[in-house]
DNA sequence: GGATTTGGTGAATCAGCTG
DNA sequence: ACAGCTGATTCACCAAATC
């Protein structure tokens, strides 16, 4: 077999300085770190995490839930005549863990946070303040929400997730093709219809009570991880709970790290993830977008004899005819250049994908030259 | 993660003096106030408004031009009124208008704000900071959103509305029964599926271009006003635009006041509202008792404008005539209820399928209202 | 006249690599 | 930092034109 001609450059370095590149072996992969999530994250190096999924508490009132950035405990506010103390405490807590999350994330990492109207607006605003760049807000539309028993409001039938990159110009990962495939060949939308976690998936303690009050459905994590991480990526969940993130990460071939300070949850999560089996590698492999495929120069297709010099190309409506030249450029009258540039000029368009614009006469009719590229790719693939 | 408990909010800001009751006649009802909304609201007395609907600038931060895959150009929102220098500037703007909105609202008044992920988190957090008590966040799921042309993110297919009262202990108005009626006898949920504003509803200028870049669908305002205001209430819209709020308020028998600083928008809105006809009082009357409740999604067909309130229905033999009301119930003389229930009573039958029993006058003759339902289903199916 | 095709468009934070 | 080149990428609905 011939060697694969990959015109694509090496993938961009994921961290700015190779000197601070962290060896995955030095990370506590597949472990649940004990204790407060801010403290736990402090034990991790900078720029080592590919993706964070966070399901923080909504609660301002429960004693012991909140700690200040310095680790000291925030007293529960029982006299709530001053709202700013309550919201302020929640904001300090949120800012503390988001700051630490930002430190451990790689420059091309991303973060997901889920919440309800009680907390998500504060979380979202703080994320923006800290420099995170919101990519989408996602609505998890519950098929089976709890009704509003008193008939006083609309049924609260959804929760909101925020997906953000490290900054306005930061890179991030989005498996567009995998999401489109998952959604019956339509773009995946920002509203996801999924049932709440119940039935056999809902973990129970020895007494038969639910092990955790807010266990998230695995389908939700499945979609999050499939959409925005790659196999082998390191996924961190600072509020690990019963370990839904870890279980789905293991299944999908992602590495994971959790933070959880409740012994009971850690125990349940550990047992749960131990039972989880990783999927076969071929099952994890997702549809690639063309953007991720190796780039092929038109000249290579010409060189390989698939569209030899002198071949006549035309557009679908046969408005123009161009001729392939030996160097992989094409000529249409006096106009010469790349397949893209000539197509663009002829149409007066802002841009043009020459692979789909130009066609050639095949035995079974007019075909886009992209077909020749596909043939070429199959031929050179090992 | 702890158990889910509500965040605490500020005590409701109470009216300083109950003696200062405002006479509606002293308010600029049915008028669009010229100028900046903060200045305009300053001309209103304290505690005079029942409901505010606000569609503030979203502070979109767009990059360069965007083209569709077919090369056509996307007409983006680049208007000067949507430009802010920073999050800080946007926050100051938001705090200013929300503060004034809070002053003019009655103690049992409420506010709706619509936004996208660009601004809604900041708006929601500031609302909480100012003492507003969030009652629901509502997701407007668009049936026909603009796709993500570059395949870089999830299709941004929804916008978010926040509904809030004046404070944790404040009273507010919610027409639970009307919403349940509108939703086929199921509690109305926090996710609303509605198409974007297009077609004949979309206002155009003399040159045929859209009169406003972000005109909201009337069905959205219809649901907001029907759910959280009463006939005769005073509704204020600080960002009036082309006056969707005013048009629907007039139709539903609510008083309205707008603020708008752009001459062109004021002009379009004035002409639009002048053409709007108030519905008959009986059509506006909403169902308050379960006994009279229809059990159908007929309300959604009404809301969509396919069979607007006031429409006359008759049976095939034209023996009876009934009138459609705003919440999807119908009235035939003193008899009111669902399309099924009223039809059943009139015929003295054990049951009646209202969809086939009732007819409306279409351009091409008498048609069963099921035809309108089919049209509706085609429109909203996703 | 009805069915089909074609074209237009909507609140959008919409590319990545090389030189 | 910036310019230039390559080439990847769209869904639902409406309206007008065409068959």
C-alpha cells in the first residue's frame, strides 16, 4: 500500500508550553477524591483536564454545604432579612470552585454546569465574569417532571446546562457529526428531551431509599461526553455524587476523576463504576466530520490519474466548463486558479467549496469531484 | 450534593404608603412613551403597573459576516441599540431599567424578561439581587430556529423567559385554570413550543424589509398575558419595538403602556395597534372552575391564531352557534365549556367529539375545526 | 386549480492553518 | 498580529414561480 498522504499538519498542541504538559499517569485517574471539591481540585496540576461536568448544589440554607474560598465554613443564614448575605455566600462558593475548575482545565478544555432557575443565573453570570465563553445553553426538557401540586406556577419541567470554553478565542471540541448522527441526520438542537433518572437506573441504598436526591440520568451524561470529549480525554466531576459521570466516562472510554466529600456517595459510586464495562473501541468510534478527515489536495487526485489533466469539469447546471491542468489548478476561459477560487469568482460568491461545486462526466452521469476524492482516500488508506 | 431547597430572596419591597393609590386615568394608557426607557419610566408614578413584559437588547457579540452553506448572507442583528462595551456596561444598563421597573410595579405585580444565553444569566442574577423572586424560568422552544451553519455548536433553538414577582412573600397572579385549559387539561409546563414570528405576522417596512430584527410572535405574548394578567390590568413594555405587547394586550382587553426611543419602531407599532380589534368580552373571559374545563388542546389552536377568540363556530346543520374564547373554551348562549362538552350538552348526547362536530366558515366553505387542528399540528410538529 | 419546484430567511456570540 | 488560502456547512417555513 502506498503511504497515506496527510497534508494536514500535526494537531495543535493542547497546552501553550510543552514544559507544563502533564503526564496522565501522574493524575488520580479513576479515583474519587475525598473532601471539599475546592480542596480536592487544588491537589491537581494546572492545565490537566479536558472536560469538567459539574452538578453543584442549589442550596443556600443547609449548614455545611458552603465553604469560603479560604476553606472556612459559612454559617447557614436563618434570618434571611438580608438577601445579599445568602446570595453572596452562594456566589462566593460558586466563584471559588469555578476558579479552581478554570485552573485545572486545559486551554482547549470545556466545562458543563447544570442547574435550575434557583442558581443557574448566578452561575452563568459568574462564569462569564471569570472569562468562560458560553457556547450554548442547553435545556434538558424532562418527559416526566414532578407536577406543580398547588397549581401556583407552571410545571417546572426542565433544567438548564451551560457549556462553555475557556474564552472567546479558545478552541474547544465538538463532535458535530456524532451529534447529527445521534439525531437522525438533523443538527442536534439546544433542547434535549430526556426522561428523569428512575427505575432500575436509580440507585437505592440498603434500605431501598434513593441513594442520592438528584441523581442525573446516564443519557444526559452520555450526550455531553459524546458531544464534547474524545476517547482517552480526562473528565473531572467536582460534585461526583453517585458517579454518573464516572460510569458513563468509563463506558465511553474516557478517563475520569471525581470529587465527593460524602462517604456514602463515594461508596455507592465506587461500587457502581466497578460494575460498569467499557464499550468496545469500535463502538466508541464516532462519525467523523469532514473537517477532521485528512485533507487531500486536488493536485493529488490529478496526480493519481483519477481526474487527469485535460479533464473537463462543469457545475451541476452546466453553466460553466473548466479544464483540469497538470498542476492541480483549473482554467475556465481566462480565469485560472484553484477549484475553490475559480468557482468562487464565477459565482461572485463569498466562498465556494470546489469539491462539491465542480462535476465530471462519469460512466453513470455527472458526479461531484468529491467522489474522486473519496476514491482516492479509499485507495491510499492502509 | 445536598437536598434541593429554595434560595432565599429579599423580603418583598412593600408599598411605602397604601394611601397613594394611582388612578388609571392619570396614566398614559395606550401610548408609546418617547425616549430611553429609564427616563420614560421615571415619568410614571410608583406602584401603578400590574405586569411588565421586557425584551431588552441581548448584547450579542458577533464576529464577522456569516454566510449560509449556499453562500447567501445572514442578516444579523447589528443594530446600535444592541451594542455594549462590556459586561459591566450591560449590567449597569440592566440594573438601571430593572430598578425603575421595580419602582413602578404594584406590590402584587410581576415581570417577564426574555433573553438568550448572551444576557439572560446576567439579567436573572440582577433580578435576584434587586429582590425579585423568580417564579419560573420558561423555555421558548422554537419549531423553526435558524440552524448552526458552520456545524460548530448545537443549534440555538430556544430563548429563555424569566417570570418573577416582587419578592418571596409577594402576591402575584397566575391563571392556572386558563393555562391548564390551553394545554389539553394538563398543567402548562415551563417549556413552550412556538414558531418564530414570520409570514404575514412579520411586519415589513415600505421597502419590504423586516421592520424590526427581533419581532416576537404574538402567540408568546398571548400566553404570557393570559397566564399572568387580568382583563383591565395595566401592562408596561419598556422595550416596545413594533408593539407586539400592545397589540396582544389590546386584543385581550388589557391596558398597555410602551417605551420606545426609535421613531421608526414607534410609527410601525402605532399603525399596527390601531388596526388591532379588542376581542369580545365573553371571548376574553377565562375559565376559572374545573367543572367547565375543556379537555382538549383546542386552546393551542386558538392561541396560534388559527381560530382566534371571537370566531363563530356552528354545527354542520347550522343549528347552533358558539363563540371561541381566549382560553380555548367556547360559549353557546349561557352554556360554556370545552368544544366536546358544549356539543354534548346541546345535543343531549352521552358524548361528542367537538373536533368533528363544530365547524367554522373558511374561504372555501364550512369546515370542521379538526381541519384547523391538522394545520396546527403540521405547524408545530417536531 | 392544484401540485411541485425554487428561492428566501430567521436574536448567531459560527474555521483553521500557513506564512 | 494579520492576511490569505482551503474548504466545511443548514432546518423549517413561507412565498412566489412554474408545471
